[in-house]
C-alpha cells in the first residue's frame, strides 16, 4: 500500500508538533523516521495510524483519503515502544485478538484462527511461547509478539514506534537484523520511528530526517550520511567536527585565518564547517590548514581517537578526530590538520 | 563471625517485625475471636443448633448476607461506571465528585442512617414520589439494600481507581488499531484487566454490608423475619442477657464471612497471577 501525506500540520496547544509535512511512501518500502525527541516523528506515525488527527493536511492510502476513518478501520498494524500487550491474555490470545474482533461476516472460524496464529508465531519464531502470559516473556520476545499481533490482521501498512527503544543494546542489534529480514520476507509497507541513527541507517531502505516538526532530508542511508542536505542532518547523523567559520566573498576564515578551501555559492557571513571525524587528516605541522596540540589518544578497534586542542584566534577549541592506527600519535604532539571532505552551511541563529 | 547457619537477608528485621505482627494480630483479632468461640461452648450442640437454625436467626442471616451481596453487585457495576467517569473524563466539579465518594467512609453510620431514613420516609424528598408509585423503601428490606449500597460504594471506587489510572492508554490504542470496536475494547481488554481490583472492591463492599449496623437499623424497620439484620439480632440477644445465643449467631456470621472473604481472596489471587499489576 502507498502512503501520501500532504502538508500535515499538528499543534498541541502552543507547541507545533508538525509544521507542513509532505511525504510519499512507496509500496513495500521500509522507511525510517529519524529525529531527536520532540521532532514530531511519533506524532506523524500516530496520524498515519489514525490514533491522532492532523489540524490541517491530507493523508491518503493508495490514493484514497483516509482521514474519515478511525484507527480501527484503517487496517494499519501498529507496534508500540512498550509493546502494549494485553496482560490478561496468553501470547496466543494476544495474537488472535485482531482476528477475534473482526465483524462476524469476515471472521475466521476457530480452526482458521488457530492456524493463522500458529503461522504468525512461527514467523516470529516464538511458537513455543503460545501459552505463556506477557509478563513471563523477555522484552525482545514481547516485542516480537507485539509484531505478530499487528501482522495478524494482514495490515496494508506496518507502523513501529521506537520498536527497540526499550531493549538492551545486544537484543536491539539482533532484532534490527531480524526486522530487516522479516520485511524482505513479507514486504509490507513499513515505517518505523527511531532516534537512533545507527538503527535507521542499518535497517531502512530510505531515511526521513526530521527536526522541529519538519522534514530536513529524505534519502537512502548513503545519501543522508554522505550528502547531508542541511547543517542539522550533518550534525545529527554521524559524528561531526563543527567549527564556526566566516565566509566572505568565497573566502573561508577560521578565527581570522584563511583556510583556503572552496565554498559553495550563496553562502556568506557566519557559517559552520562540518567535517567527519575520520575525514580530518593528520600530518606534520605546515602540511595542514589547521594546527593543534594532541591532548589524549585513545586506541580501540581499527582506529585511534585523538582529542586535539586547535590553535585558533580566540581561545582553544577541542575537537575529536579518528585516525588510522598506523599513524603514531602521542599526547603533546603538535600536528597539522586538513579536512579531506567537508561541508559548509550558513549558520542558523 | 556472625551466625554460621542463618542465611543473611537483604531485608533485616524479619524476626522483630514477624514477632510484632503475630503479637499484635493475637491481641487485636485472634484473642477476642477465640473468646467468642469459647463463649459458645457454654451451649450444648443441640442448643447451639437450635439457636442457629431457628426461623428468626436464619431469616436475619439471609437478610444480612443476601442484601449485602446484592448491594455489592450494584456497587460493583455502578462503582465501575463512576470510576470510569472520574478517571477518564475531565469535567467541571470532577474533584468535588471525587471527594464526595469518600463521604460514606467518613460519615458516622448513624448519621447516614438517619439521613437516608428521613429521605426515604413516606414524606421524605425521595420517599414521597416513590410512595405515589406504590414503592415503599423506608422500614422495608429495600431500605436496608439502599443503606448497604450507600456505605459500600467507596470501597469499589477507591480500589479500582488507581488501577484504572495506571492502565496504559496504549492498550486501548493497540486494540483499536487491531480493528476492535469500542465495545470489544471495553469488554475484552479494559474490564478483564481490572478484574483483580474489581474483585477486591466487591469483597470489601460485601464484607462491609454484612457487618453494617448503624446506618441500617434506622431505615430497616427491624421487623423480625422481614427486615431484621443479623447484627441487630445479636444486639437484641445481648440486651436480653442471652450472651450465649448472641455469640452463637456471631460465630455463624464470623465463619460465613470468613469463608466468603477467603473464597473471593482466592479468586482474586488467581486473577492476579494471570493479570499482574505490572
């Protein structure tokens, strides 16, 4: 099922949760809504599900407006962050719930319901838990049951609100991969909300980055990581070094000193220079555009991370860079730094 | 180095608190109750059986248990609706209504009895219109029923209220997104989650009704076999200096109440294991 959102506005009192959001989701997509808390991503998900109504705008599924329908009529599977399983029902009955409350005319008979629930429990690989109650399950198991329950009604759309937010790191990782493979198996149009960039980049086909009720960028994980459209996206996705620079007639200055790097047309005045930590090349003094003193070096994994105090015009700026391990860095060294790849965005006030 | 055999507990003080608990329960509850039982041994079994199975005693017990059961059922239904409104909706005067629920707790029962009987008396505000319809409440079993509803309602409201407040709205949203109608959501999701609390509230209201004396005797009319409650019969026997008779009735009430409360408790425990508080 395709989803189209047009100019969605939602206010809670004086707070604007969504400020004119347009979004198209293709059939079978696995989309991530990524943003910090308060960016409006959960509100957007709830509006698609019919659990909230927009103040203005249009929501349509497969080209048909759906705002006239409540949550119970939209055939949208919704998975909650805290599972929202029915505590007084067994796992089996939880999954069967959506089938049991269907109108009599379309409801399956008991044998049909049993078969379908069995299928779904097999799909989430938890058929052996059918007779347990939710409080006897681990967090990861609960979330898989919640997913099976949502899938029981054969939804046209599957929505997941911070599905792994309440789980510990290891389980999260497992469930991410599992969700991705599950999606390729059933390929239902799915949207999940997360504030965890790694999760969004690793699981989704496309990522929608949101901030302050607006969409900042829509793109594949590679696009939003490599070509951030805005300063917000660059700062939010991946670890970045941010330096305040001054742009004047195509000339970029840091602390009064010209860096001699190119800048896109149209940017002028106070700006921000964004460099990924691993894109800042370390060399001897003079080889770089910037100079600094290494404060600490921590080595782990394939890289070493150095904390460098920049020698700038006004006071000292501390930045963290990642360098390959073959380069010997020591605390106290004075080094030259050169941004290999960088982006400059006009500073927002 | 400490006690070799005893396991260390992370919650020290078991011995002290358990000792205090047992002593206190003995002094306050068990010893008086034992005295009650001992008193009945002044009677032979035949005498005991005669008193307990006499028509007047049986009727009084029937009235006490039957009407308080019926009143507890009414409180269960109406109390749940009141809780629902108080918890789920915001309306002017909500806090006032919330406070009013506690009045039956705080009001001296005799005051409640006098108020109810004057209200439902033949010339009272409610009694007069009802009398025109041919319904007589004051000085009949119906009056007892009403008094028992009055004193029981806060028990249901106050036990269910916190549970309903804690009940996650997401549960209802989940039910709706799975296609459940409001009806299905209420009867298959919300009410079943409240069962342990509802049972507790019911048991408390029921128990309170069985033991109620003050508010009932003013409105009951107290006709033997018709509107005489068991606690009143006990008082009557005491005032006739027939202490053994009084205790015999008391023992029957005690045992019956205990069995009922125990059964409800078991039921509630069973529901609790299936529907944990969290």
